[in-house]
């Protein structure tokens, strides 16, 4: 029996936004890095666009990648409410952080909100990092944060190195 993935539930994107409403403690750090390295920037596991939109408002071109089409649909709705200059600086694409192929390289790649913890095996993490580096310009920047949670939305977090 396949495991139910709460992140793909149609209403999860709304719940996610409600859960993180008002949280912006990481925005300034990622925006400053984005401005330092410049366009284009890739945000992996962009969710509903919380960080990507904030960075695009500062003038940096951002591509947001996420596995969940429902999260991306909400991100696109938020993008549509932004001024044209912000809309022109943003694009959102569906893809798996372990195995994505975009037709460009980036000056910077960010993975906010401890999203690397969605990878549950060392093989998944290795695949993701290899994929990231194929999309990173030489001398580019990879930045992420990792605040170890006790639980993710639908499972206990166990040791990564099984």
C-alpha cells in the first residue's frame, strides 16, 4: 500500500501558508545572498513562493522549483497579484529536487525552510546535491538552512544515514 503524501493533498498549500503566515525571519538573509550573487537564482522546494516572491521584489530573477503542483498553483496565484516587474522576475516549475533538469544554470541556488529534510536517505541527498551542482555556475553559491525538526508533517524524522 503506498504511503499517503500529505504534501500532495489539495488543501495542504493553504494550510502551509496559514502555518507560515507572518514568518519572515529567513527572508532578509536569503534576499541579501541573492542580491550579492545576482540573477538568476534557483529556489528548490519553493512551496507557495514565500521566499521566491520576496527575492523577486528586490529585482533578482528567481526560478522556483517544487514537487507539489498544488503548492505551485498557489505560488502562481500570489505571483499574479504582484506588480508586473515582480511577475517578470519569477517563474515556477514542477520538479523533484532529486532529479530535475532545467535548461539553465544559476548564480545561486537556495533551499530554505529546512527543506533538505524531505530527503530521507543518503542516496536521495546525494542525488539532490549532484543535481544542484549541475545547475550551479562555476563559483556560484549554494545556501540552505537546516533546523532539525522532531517531526515532519506526516512522519517521524529518523536518522538520515540508513
